[in-house]
C-alpha cells in the first residue's frame, strides 16, 4: 500500500519524537511491503519563526492532500517564549485550532492503557491497578457547550452568564457511528456517557445512540451517567472498552483517565473526520523543559502512528506489530526517564526508537 503521510514535527520535543515514529514506520513499511511518503509541514512556533503565522494556507493544503497527519507537539514555554507575546490568534496553539477546523476533525480518540509493566505509576490501589486496563475515550470535539452561544448580561442589577449546550441529531449520529466502528476493532463494547436524567441534549444523545446501535448488533451498548462514570474510572477502570461521550464530559473524563495511567509519555491520541482521514498526535505537549536533550519518551507518538495505521489505513496487523514492540521493549525493562523505575535500564529518545524498531 502507498501511504502519504503529512508530518508536523512542531516545537520542543516534537521533532525528536516524530523522528523516532518515522523510524518505526519505515521499518513497518520495509517488513510489510508498503511505501511510506512523508511530507513535513511547519506548525506552531516553528511556523511563526519562518512565516509569522502558526499555520499557513499552503501547509493546510499539504495536510488536506495527504492520507493522514502525524504530529509531534507544538508550543513553547508559555512564560518565557516570545511566541506568547503575540496576540492570541498568532500564537502556536491557534495553528492547532485552525488545522482541526480546516480538516473538520470532530471525533477525538484518547486511549488510556495501563501496561502491567508500568502499574507502579498508577495512582490507584494495587487491587485495582493489578487488573490493568485498556480503554478508549471517544469525545465529540466540535459541538456542545464549548461551541454554543454564550453571553453575559445584566439583569436586575446583577450580572448573569449564559452558555448554551446544543447538539443536532446529525452531530450525535456521526460520532456514535465512529464509536461503534472502533469498538468493532476492539472488545465490542460501547459505554455511552450522558446526563440524561437532567439534560435534553443528553436525552437526544441517548435516543440517537440507541438508534445507531441497531446497526451494530455485535457491539454491546450500555448507558452510564457522567457522574457515575467519573467514579467508575477510579473504582473499576477495567470494565471500560470504548467510552462514547459529548464534548465537555469527554474533556474531563479523558483527563481523568490519562491521570489514572500515571504515564503521560505513553498516551496517544487521534482526531478524525467523517472519512478515514485523521490527525494523530501524543496526548502530551511539547515539553520545552527537556527539548533537545534526547531524553523524551517517543512511545506516545509511536503509538499514535499505530493508531494511524489501524484507523486511517485499516492495517491492523501492522498496528498490532507496533503495539507488541512497545510491550516487548517494556518487558525487557528499557525505560525513558519519565517512566524509569528501580532495576530498569534508562535509555534516551533515539535509543528507544532503535529498540522499538528492532522489535518490529
Ligand atoms: P507537557 O505535556 O509538554 O509537559 C508536562 C510535563 O511532562 C513536563 O515536565 C514534561 O517534561 C513532561 N513530558 C511531557 N511529554 C513527555 C515525554 N514524551 N517524555 C518525557 N517527559 C514528558 O505540558 P506543558 O509543560 O503544560 O506544556 C508545554 C507546551 O506544550 C505548552 O506550550 C503547551 O501549550 C503545549 N501543549 C501542546 C499540545 C499539543 O501540541 N497538542 C498539548 C498540550 C500542551
């Protein structure tokens, strides 16, 4: 297969971790007989330095012309970097919002996996962490409270703020379909999270999800209220496969789920549109404090590349090969500094990339 991948190395540790992900992908291409073409574009601070804006229209056109985008991370030290003296629309993060909007990326996927080898980093009690967990949070990204009409008015001498939470049937249906499709590639279970005991938008959410579920009889569906889900994530995270939810609930629950893994350098993510196209990136930021030192953990980016193979290119075997390589390297007790523990061998970013490549 011919894979045209647009890469955004970005800022901070971004170029270092993307380099290692490319190394692993090239090995996959060699082993499985694919042709990978990488085209780099500038985004964030790297683009500001060259073009004065965080993302040019030409860069967007390159991204659109590719099959998928693989990103490192963007941004600098928000206290000291001159990028943050610019007006908000010219700062690094504006590039991220612009690319998400231009590519119509409405579905955000964040896996939260507790590897048994790293269970010591999990802040939960051992009786819970010992079971491990492997869930994926599918969050609607372009609707709901964050995009509704908002205003602050004065009423009877008192300030009053109003935010509106709206969802159309269509917005719910397209993300629900993504959720069920992805559950089919996993353990065939969807937990749809809402607040249907209070909110109309949640009652519509539940109705549409039930309708979509009829087309996926092989996938088990359960509904859970968001407050209960927040508790279950720390009580029994192993029960979850795909958590399907709206924008604000997903924002909060995905951060909670990543925290219970305890290892930010291991967490991948993806944002998808209604075709197979996606933007794949680690959940962490550009870590300016460790940039240029060859000590960053590239695994979140490498696992994002595995998600890209699975969800954009339907290359499940190749994606699994990368995931198994990560487990094999952890089994051999190699660790980057962020996941280092007693008795293990500490390696840098490029060495971790070499070790992963050798396992493919
Ligand atoms: P961060 O995730 O970059 O770093 C938080 C801490 O985790 C730091 O101590 C860092 O060294 C460590 N860390 C993060 N990733 C690591 C890795 N792969 N290996 C080892 N250690 C790692 O968060 P921050 O410091 O709040 O943000 C730094 C910059 O990143 C900011 O400009 C922020 O806006 C940006 N950011 C970008 C994205 C993105 O590109 N999608 C996401 C979040 C933050």
